[in-house]
C-alpha cells in the first residue's frame, strides 16, 4: 500500500482551493518592488537630511579669549585641566581652536569669569 508522492500531494486541495496559489508569484514580485521603493524613499530621506546639515550654517562659539584670560589670571594649564578633570592637552586644543567641545568651552569661560 505504498503511495507515490504524486497521489499523496494531490489527494486533497488546500482550504480555499488551488486557485488561491495562482497569484503567489506576482505577489512576491510586488513585495520585492515594494521593498525597493521603501529603500529608494529611505535613501532620499537620508540625502535630504545630509544636504540640510551641509548647507545649514553652524554658529561656533568664540574661544579666542580663553588663553589670554587664563594667562591674565596667572593660571597654569594643569590647574585648569585638574579643575575640569581632563588632560592639559585638551584645554590647550580648546584654547587654540583645534578641538571643539562647546560644553567644556562654555564651562571654561564661565569659570574664568568667576575666578
């Protein structure tokens, strides 16, 4: 009583009949194109955001007065660095404008005004 794979697979149709499987391939193709459309929209959104960041001017705080103010108060770099818990090189880079850390620069300016 062996049944071949043909008779076992064709014994009973799935619920809804075989006609429900007729659009399977076209549905898969539509899903693929829909996925491509989503990727295209995401790329456009990323491009718009990058363009906005590149074309919007950013205000940079003026740090040219930090070094003269520190030197006028006879403060060493190490003293300032120890107060803020950073390396002296970080303070030097901020004073020269080669490193940008707006929070530290603002705190440094406030500290120099108070000292």
